[in-house]
């Protein structure tokens, strides 16, 4: 069974920014693009574990604040030549409210 949890208003997440949702299995970064797309990734860079939620969102990517790795928000994959993947979670926005599905990829 996959349950959606309400995490708040879209307006609470800055454009080209993020917020963190704390879960029993670790933090999840919720990212908002300039075009109001919302993505969710484990808040842990696949390189050295940097907090992706503190990185810079540009286009559909986030740059890790520690070593400048670029991570695709839609897939969690590191951009070549870097390799690795941050766990991805489904999100949806309904009526201006953001929902997160905790069963990750």
C-alpha cells in the first residue's frame, strides 16, 4: 500500500529552492524548480553524503553544496562524468498542496 502524505503548501517551498521533510528513515529534500515542478530526493548526495537540500537548484538539477556534483531531480542520477544516484520519491501537487509518497525507488 502506498500512502501519500501532505507536506504543506507549494508556496512554502521557494522557487529554485528546497525544504526538508524528516522521516523515520532519513531526511528527504523537496525541490521546487522555477517552473513550479516539485521533486523529492533522499537528502544525501551519492558522492560524500552532502545535504542536497542546501544545494542550488538550476533547471531540473540540484548542485550539491559540498563538491558541486549535479544531480538530476527527476531521476536522482548524478550527471556524467560523476556516477551515483540519490533515492527518488514521487510527489504531486493538488490545489496548491504538495504530497509525498514515502515508498521510494
